[in-house]
C-alpha cells in the first residue's frame, strides 16, 4: 500500500486534511507509550501488545486502525486496500458516518458495488 494506495494524490490529500496518520510496525520490540500505558513485545503474539489490542488479537497485515479525536479506537480495517477501496473507508470514519449508518448501507447508498 505504501507504493500504491498511499501514493495516490486523492488519498494523500484526504488523509492530510482529515487524519493524523501514523505508520506502526506491529512487530516492534520497542516499548510504546500510548494513553499513559506502556506496551511491550509479546512473544506469544510475535507482536507488540498494543498492536494485539488494536487488532483484537487477529494479527493480519496490513491492517489500518482508526481512532477518534480522543484517541479511542473506532475499529480495525484489515487487508490491502486500493485507492478506490480506501477512499470510502476514510470518508466513513472521518465524516462520522459510522455513528449513524452501517457500513453496507453506506456503500450501497454511495458507491456502485
């Protein structure tokens, strides 16, 4: 995705306008401080426990995790996404559509499937 999706000018522009993007290596052995808690590498997950927590223990890569403005997790979105797949996801979370509409309803109303 680094060489494709995240190089798309429309994705870059939308993310820069609506998100604070962080690329996180889930397998880091560094201790991470997040929301006043320390997270360390866990051999049983072969990953940092912050990644395991954010991915609900379902360790698949790549996965994009979305947080709200107060750093509370909205949810993970697993898998490789093309620009065409990613833009609806970005809008769904950034524009708070997820608060009032189910994902499938949003897609059916706004995008041809």
